[in-house]
C-alpha cells in the first residue's frame, strides 16, 4: 500500500486514551463509591479534525469489539495511533478471554499490515511501550519488531516534575513538518531505545529518545515517548501554537505522505 500519491483525506484510527475511574469515598465511619468515565484525547482529536483528517476513535473499552481483526479492515485507514492502551486489550478479546474461543491476534495483524505499507504511531503514557509496573507489555507482543525502538523489560516511566526540555538531533526532519525545534516543557516520558536503523529526531537532556521515526518493511512507524495530554503533556504543550501542526506532520509522515 502506497499512500503518498493518494489524495483523499488522511484516514486515522485512534485507539486508547479513555478510562473508567472507580473511587471510594471515606467520610468518618461511612463510605460510598462513585464511578466516572473519562477521555484524555479531546484536544488531540479536535486538532486532527481541524486538519481535515477522517478520524475513527476506538475507546479503550471498545477495542475488543471495534478494533480491526484483518488487513482488509485496516486497509480502511492510512495510519493507526495507539495511545495509553496496553497490549492485553488487543490480545484478550472477549471471545478468547471469556469463552476460550480462538480469535485473530490483532497486534500480529497490525504488524503485518504495517510491513505491507501501513503507518503507525505509538504515543507514550502509563499504558504505552512497557508502561507502569511493566503492564503495557508491548515488548512481548507481535508489535515489538515493527516499532522503531526497543523497550525495557520493567517499568519504563521517567517522571520529571521539574520539567524536561527536548533537544533535537534532526530539527529539519520531515516528521516535524517545519515546526519549531522548541517544544514547551514536558513532565515525563517512557524510556525507550532507538533501533540502529531508526532516526532519533528529538531526545531528552539525559539522552533518552522522545521522537523516533523508522521503517518497517514497506511501512513507517513513529514512537512519541511522552504524552498527547496531561499529565506528561502539560497545558503549555497542549495549548502550544504548533501542537496541531506537529501531530499533523507526524501522522502524515507515518502514512507515507511526506518523503
């Protein structure tokens, strides 16, 4: 699949960035519970909409039912974005986990689709890459070989409440789309290591990659090690004048629309 010559609106599948919060309230002798559903990708999705992209959003709890199980389904998109959603959500569909029925390995299908010319972006978070307490577990999944980075085998979070400033090895790389190499401060990221054949575009002062672009077969993959929303991406980053253009450029590059 070659997308560089296509003239339709970029077709983007975004998966993750939602959660359910169950809270116990203790008030002296008494207690009660509340449950809330929340989404974190609001400004990101709004930015993609303003770009004119055709966006399909699959929330975390919808992955079992709605995330593609075949290359034919994935061919309806140019690029797939995974953000803050662990590998188990793809590897344990209802039919397998609840009924012990065989089912497609969605991450293996996705990896093969990427090698055939598809694009993918993984964005950091507590359930991205290796994740908090190692629970995201992508390093043990079929998706690992197509990522432009290798992953730790333990909790990979770098918390930086003091803020970190990105440094740029390739400020003119097309994945940045001409946006300034002067990102607002970030407050953390997943610690990853660039593969030798991939390009580290931006890194932390400690030398850890923040933005890595790579090739996987005929497709492209991008790793953005920090977040698209709080808490690692504070309001200064989400409200940055170039936030929309940055994500527009990253997704276009991953889809093969930028040489």
